[in-house]
C-alpha cells in the first residue's frame, strides 16, 4: 500500500556529485532530514532495506517500514515486497524528523545543505518589513537552523503574500540565494497557483499580459499604456466553475508583485476575499490564492526538484 506523503511530493533525479557516498552496490546521498539511497539492481523493498540497514535486526527493519518512514518517489510505502527498479531513490526518515523544532503555520517539505522548501499557511508573513518581532516564516526558520549551529542563517529567495498559502524556497547561504534570484528564469521551470475567483469565467483558458505599476499607497495596477511599467504575463485555465465561482489554475511567466491578484481583477473576476483588488465577498474566510507547485533546478547539483501541495479544502467546497 502507498499513500501520498504529507501534502507534497518530490521527484528527484540524482546524477552523482554533491553529498554522495557509495556503499557496496548502493549510492548513498547525504541529507539532513533523510538518508537517501539509489537502487543499483532490481529487487524488493524488504531485502533492500535489510542491506542498507544492516546494523538493525530484521524486526527493527520491518518496524521502520511499517511505521511509514520509507518514501519512494514521493509516496510512503509500507509493503514488504514492493518492487524496486534500478536507479529508483529510496528515502528513509527518522521518527522525529518533523518534530525537531516547533514551527507555527509552517511545514518543512525538504531540506539539505543549501535550501529549505516549506509550505506556509494563509495569514503568515514570509518576512517582516520592519524590526518588530512579528511571527514570520523567515524568523521561524532562522531560529530553526540555529538549533544546529548558532551561526547558521536563512535567506528568503522569493515571497508569498501574507494571505497566500503554499510552497516557498529559502536558501541557507547568501551565495545560494543570489544564484537562485539572479538565475530565477532559468532555474525555475514551473510555478503553478490555484485560485478561487468570483463569478463564472466564460473563456476556459487564456493569457493575460499587462504592464504593472504601483501607487504611492502600494497598490499595484495595470497601465493602459504598453511598456509603461513592468511587463507581467499570466496563463490561466479554468478547472471548475459554477454561477458564483471559478477554480482557476495559473502559471506565471513573470513574477511581479501581486501579479495574479491584479490580473484576475483585470478580467473582472477578483480572487475571493481580495478586497484590495476588487473582491465583493469573502465566503471562505481567507484569500483564495494558493501556491500549489514549483519545479526548479537545485542550485548546487544537476537535479530537478518538484514540490506540490494539496489545494485547500475550503477552495473545493464551493464546487
């Protein structure tokens, strides 16, 4: 039996190099949150685990498996005779891997020497704009990494609005942060959002292009003049709709401030709960925007990472 792990999955293709050690016919990839092993020849799961966990008894290995600590291709696997193919990646997590540090409104999806990928809830700031001790994702992760070493630091790579939930990337060094930010268009292959918007969008899919500007009160808007502002491009596709709402998949070609919120307002279908950008109601008790997926190239090794979180139930309840 296999189930989707947490609220995300991570597909990774490991091509050797950084953090890799070989042990027999298994390549072991070092990870602070999990031990990762590459299958070198076809077998089944229990014998494979007995080999890589040779310091444990057979019953102890079975306990690791039945406790849900083994992850294969993003799925928790508990079946003893689960078939393994060459080059598959098997991750073995510790029992307390998610409880090492208390995080509020934040879940760590992935961590290594260079990055931390998290999912944040709606209502939590990515980072504070001032020096006040506001609870933010950045502040919590800063405290978290210092539990390993007091000089450890965390750097924000990109932001989500306070009321937007979903997947975010943080860097563990300024060098990694700069590399991701400076090469964002090349390294980030896909960013997908899900929004619940007001009304029934008649055109099932399309592309919205405009030039965004900002008022003195920090409200973004689309200029009526071409090239007057920062170019913003949003691709959308309607997934479900009824008389009152539409559930929309959005892919960003650019990543401007409040881009999706402005573009939904531009086509006459403001995001539910977004009073700043024209919403007339808030029937779900939050902003109806969720950063669902991100696919990017690891900043230090030739590896593509993909993370996906579930669409909030409150979005789906309207359909």
